[in-house]
């Protein structure tokens, strides 16, 4: 089954109801780090935040922890 990229809360809720597999921006960035495509997540998160990307502190900390940062 294909996987889609979703960050919008309503879209995620609909995807869950339809059993659609999805990941968000943070998931893509984490996969990129785990696959060796990028060296660090923190600078990317900082840049996204300056561009208006919203991420709560707990989620940010969890992603950085999973990335070993």
C-alpha cells in the first residue's frame, strides 16, 4: 500500500479512518538521518521553525532523541 506525507491534523485524522499509511515532515527527516542522507536533524528543524513550521517541544525532543541528537 502506498504511503502519503501529511502534516495537517484533519488530513491525518481522515487517513487514519481510511487506514491510509502516512508519515509527516518530521518522519521524513528522521528517515533521512537514519538512512545517512543527512548528518543532523537539529539544524533542519531550526530552519523549518524560522519558516513557520510548527512543532511542539515534546515532539521535537522525541524526534531528536530518536535521531541520537
